[in-house]
């Protein structure tokens, strides 16, 4: 049986950082599912139909250099509210979760919708101010504007009807507001070790 780790949480909570470290530590495959929505958002911004963009996604679409901007995050969150887009991306994510070496997927609905039977579920959070500061260190610009965008995107993600951002009932909450990256990673690894036996 495959071993799946689901890591969800709001923007810039540290999901990707923890996921990469966990996949390197355990030899798991890693899928950043936010990248799928960012790639669909970019195609829709270029005029494509959202469902076709999601259904026709190819690996090269995930290599685009313009997917990490704040604008790409907003475009992702708008298309992510469309049920047709979400449905088109389910099978790929579930197949990935079955990777024989084990898999870690990070996103918003991995523990609730994509992999409800994941062996380990983490919900990574931090205060909006801490998260916005971290994102601002990456993208620069006006920090107040970054905070406003982070809050706007979280609200859209939490309030959509389909697969809203929320912890699964059996998720471990990991608040990284006052944790160093090293400590956050160590806590995640310890939780997974405990479940693996
Ligand atoms: O994937 P997600 O958007 O949740 O966040 P990330 O890309 O892993 O982390 C966002 C930024 O916060 C990165 O620059 C991390 O290095 C930083 N970070 C941090 O300063 N402290 C942590 N405990 C986790 C991440
Ligand atoms: O790295 P960060 O947390 O800022 O964003 P991301 O994980 O790349 O996700 C970008 C957007 O895609 C989110 O704001 C969500 O609207 C959407 N998303 C989603 O709906 N479901 C997922 N499993 C992953 C991302």
C-alpha cells in the first residue's frame, strides 16, 4: 500500500518548504498542487476556457517562469473556485498520491478531498502578518499590499463552495508563526516517523 502525506494550509504558511524537506528525508515523490491551479490561471488569463485549460494541462505548463508572482496566485485562486477546473485535476493528483515510493502533496484540499485516507495530514498555518512578511521577502514591493492580497486570497479559498480551505478533522495543526524553518521541518518529520512506525 502506498504512503501519502497531505499538507494543506493558507498562503505562505510553509507548506512547500516542509513538503520538499519531507520528500527529501523519506524519499517520497512531491507534488505542489498549487502549481496546477497557477498554470490553469495563467492559461485562462491568456484567453483559454478554464475547463479546457485544466483538462489539457501538460508538464511543460508547470515549468513557466511566471507562476510564482502575486498576480499568478490571485489568478489561480479565481480559477480554483470553479468546480469544473477542480474536477479536471482530481485524477492526476490521486494517481500521483499512489506513487510506489510514497508521496507528499501540498495544497488546500489534499486531506479533505483529494486524499481523505492519507496516512498523515498536516494543516500548516501562521498568522496573516507573518505569512505576508515571508511572501514579501520573496516578491518585494509594498508589504501592506502583499498582506492585503494574502488575506483576499485566503478568504476566497476558505469561502468557496467546492473544496474550501479548511483542516480535515483528523489533521495535525502546525502553527509555524514562531517556528524556525528547521523546527517546523523537524516537527513534521517526527509526526510522519510516528505514523510510519
Ligand atoms: O508553500 P507555502 O506558500 O505555504 O509557503 P513556502 O513557500 O514554503 O514558504 C514561504 C516562505 O516562508 C519561504 O520563503 C520560506 O523560506 C519561509 N518560511 C519561513 O520563513 N519560516 C517557516 N517556518 C516556513 C517558511
Ligand atoms: O504557495 P501559496 O500557498 O501562496 O499558493 P499555492 O499553493 O501555489 O496555491 C495558489 C492557489 O491555488 C490557492 O490560493 C488556491 O486558490 C489554489 N489551490 C487550490 O484551490 N487547491 C489546491 N490543492 C492548491 C491550490
